[in-house]
C-alpha cells in the first residue's frame, strides 16, 4: 500500500512521491503520454520530443499539436467560439 506524500503538477510533468513501509518511491510522469521515469533528467529529455513533434496542425490558424484529441478540442473553439 502506497501513500502519496507529495504531488506537483508542472508544465511538462507530474511528480509523485510514494512511501511504503521502508521505501520512498519517486516517479516523474509525462503529461502528454504514458511515459514515466524515476529520473527527472530523463523526463526533461523525453518532454522535448513532444515540443519538437507536433504532427497535428490546425487548418484554420496553423497552430500545431502533439495529439489529435488536443487538435480536435482546438478546432471546436474555432467552430464554437463561446
Ligand atoms: Zn510523453
Ligand atoms: Zn486554430
């Protein structure tokens, strides 16, 4: 059984610290995909792949997105501004 001690949500990552009976576990989670790591520098390197690869581009304004679902939400705002 784990207890969440600390949770920080940043721009690129969520940081969770768990503690069990004799172990403290800290993991960093990517906000864009399911990637997670115990090494913060690994996550920073990983996050860069998302900023460089934005294959889903809005046909209206040219804004680019890493995920199709995010593009779909964005396009909805063009269609329904309010
Ligand atoms: Zn990711
Ligand atoms: Zn757009």
